[in-house]
């Protein structure tokens, strides 16, 4: 073989070897995922629960009638201020006046009957005493039978007097009832306040609200000196709210003003309407609880039932480690951090990194040996772990790390353990975090400036 042929064969071998290396490297190269990076930083966080509701006075009274009758006078108007004891409604008293007169006549008759019974009783008493004294002096003048008859008449007279006196008491009770009914034809204000609702007009018939509160309602008087916002809070948030928590309230009728207040009451029972409806329909719905917020300085002229939104501050933290809300995700236990990012070695199943990485659930011996899982193993398999993807800025590998979080701010979670300050994490976008695999390669997304020039990504 000539020298030229040897050189050609050697060159061809080098080319083929280089091509094989290139193909092998191409096969091993994993495509990276474009993500947004961010540093773990200290921030001031405020946990807020937002709920909507309506303005209502702390104290209000629904005025209704205890009797039936036609309204002959209505000297007040809706929106008018009234004082305690002021006349609100007059009902036609004719029927009740005649009833009083009838009861007065019955009482007079009962009194006359009682007087007659008293006289009969006195006469029978005297007759008995006289017969008893005469027989005591001479048994021949008054027989035993006559004495017993006098005693019986006295007992009957006493019983008749007692019955007459009972009739007098009954007549007096009837008269008091009739007089009370007559007094109720004039309805007085039970408290001072503003008439926020007037449900009747002069000439209508007032009826007792025994079976229907709305049917018997005449008007509503509200004490507007103390104003509350009644909101409905979801069951997942109400446990974080406490009495006296500070609150910011926005009233739709005053769009440019934010009012301050404090939580004054938290109901122990859920809103009955939603719970009852859900149970009747057999559906699962969120349960709400009623929370009342008292405004510190309510606006003048505020009206009940105005729509309002309350932002209740449940907790505050100053200078705590935090991560964006979007960065927190969940993964099954087997996807926890496979390597110590500071040393590049495998982490033991029961160990933690110096950075405070949460312990991964240890694998059981039976599971490792392929033995049958216990009865509740499905529950353990479904239990997912919260964490974030920590990026090794040298290798650009994103590894899932469990973290413990505290309060939730508007955009960030408080970090209680699992991360250090200035560590780089994957902070978005949402879909990329959701699909990101553990130990996957990532690259920082670059935002464009106004001139179209790529800007450095966050965290670089």
C-alpha cells in the first residue's frame, strides 16, 4: 500500500471517529427548558383575607304591629330621624275602645255580684252563730238538724263569695287586656335612629307578623352611629381571622376612599342558606361564615345595604425569606431533591442538606423488596410534597426541593425552611413549572427591552 493510501485511510478514520463523537454528544444533549429565574430574598409580607358583603348598622329594629287594624295616621317618613318614644303609627282604635267599654261593664257586674255574695255570706254567718249560741244555752230550743242547716248555708255563702271574687279578678284581667290592646293602636319608637325602611302607607291594614315577618313589617329603625360591614368568608380563610384584626374597607359608593375598621364578630355557625341548599341538593359547596367588621370612621350619609369589600389583615411579617406564589408546586415523594446542590452528591433518604432541606419520606423495606404495600399505602402515594425548583447556576439543573411555607402575601409565600437567601429558583411561567421534571436542564428566559435588545433575566 502506498504512502498516500495510508494517509487517506488515517484521515477517513479520524473523520468517522469525530462524527461518531458528535452524534454521541448530540444524543446525550438534553434540550433545556426556558424559565424565569429569581433569587430567594427577604421581604415584608402581609397576609390578607378579602371578602365582600354589605353595610349594615350595628343595631336595628324591625317595627311591626301586635294587633290588626287600619292605619289612620303615619306621621313619619322614610329617612327621617326619630327619638325614643316618638309616635310612629296610629291604628283605628274604634274596635278596641268598644272592647274596653264592654270589659268595664263586665267588671262592674262582677263587683256587684261580689258585693251581693259578701252580704249573703255575712247573713249566713250571723244565722249560724246565733243558732250555735242558743243551742249551747238550751238544746231544746234549736235542734241539731237546724244547727247543721245553718252551718251548711254559711259554707255555701262562703263558696259563692269566693266564686264572685274570682269573677271580679277575671273581669279586671279582661279589662287590662282590652286596655293593652287599645294602647297598641299607637305604636311608639323603641329607640332613637333613622327610619331606613318604610313598608306601609296610610290607609293600609296592619297585621301581626306572627307567621311572616315580611308581611307584618311596618318599618325599620337603624342606629347609624355604629356602622358594620357584614361579609361572608370561606371556610378555608375564616380560621385565620381573629377578633380585632385590622381591616381596610372599600365601599362601592365611595370609590376614592378607603375606610379602616376592625373585626368585631366572627360567627361560630356557617351561613344557613348555603348549607341547607347544598344538603338538600346533595352537592358539595364551599361553606361560608359571617364576619362583621366595625368601621372606625363611617362616612356621613352612609346607607344600609351598600356593597363593600373588606381586606382583613390576618398576619404580618418583616424581613422574612419569601418565594413567589407561582414558584411553589407539588410533587410526589419520589421526586424530592436527588442531590445535595452544595456538594454534588446523593442525599441519604433520611438526611437533610445544610440549607435546611425538608426530609424526604423514607422508603419502606417492604416497598424496596417489592412486597405487598400496606392497606393505606395508596394514601401515602397520593400525598404530595410542596416545594420549589432550585437551580444550580453552574450546571443549570433544576432540582425539586421541599420547603415549608408560612403566611401568604399578595404575591409571595413566607419560607419557614428548606431554602437559603440568594438561592436561585424557578419562578415561572406556570406551565413550565407544572411540566418541569426533576433534575431537568433549564435556561433563563430573557425579556426584551423597548428597543428589542434582550435584557438580563431575573436572578442573573
